[in-house]
């Protein structure tokens, strides 16, 4: 019996859409941004690797966390293109995000803890705030609720 060669078959854009919940137009946008790189069949149809499901899921999560496309793209460039990323590859990628997320969590906790004290009084670091900002010294650091944004009243 002759041995048949089985040609690798990827996933269609519809299948990727179904698996990720992304609209085909969003998947094409991510392709234009270089976040996924489907191959084309002889007939010109896009075919995606199964690993692209993980890539697109990562993109969706990173965007929900507020990361811009450029940063996501730079991170994904660290993954291998010639093979499916392993758990170790994803772990290396996540280290940078973990450090950044920890810093954001710390900042958000500080904001939560100070929110009622600063915004509650209504002064938002204006000269009226004798407790947090005597003589409105924080204004040198810029406009807005400087203490809530993480600034400190360092003496220059």
C-alpha cells in the first residue's frame, strides 16, 4: 500500500474566530499589526497555526490590561517563529508583564487607600489642602491630583 503524505493543514480564519471569540476583521487587523502571521494555501486562503489561538488570546488579555499594541507586538517578537512556543517560552515572556503588573497593582492599592482622603475633601491638591499639600507645593510637579498619581512632596 502506498504511503500518503499528509500535508499540514492550518485553521481557517473562521475557525480561529470561533476559538478566540474575535471577529475575522479583528484577526485581520492583528495580522496587519504583525501579531500573527498566517500562511496562505495555494488558493490564497489564510491558514493559522494552532499556536495563534494562544497568541491572540494573549493579545486580548494584554489589551484588557491596558497595554498598547506596539508593546504587545514587541513582547510577541520574543517568541520563536519557527516552532510552537513552549510553556518555558511563555514563562519568559510573562516575567516582564508580571513585574509591570505588580507595580500597577501597588499603584492601584495606594490610590484605593488614598482615594477617600484626597478626593473626598474635594481640593485635589490645591492650596486649600493644609494636610496633604501645604502652600500648594505639589503644583511644581504638574496639574491634577498629583498625590493620587503617585507623586510625593519632595523638597527641592
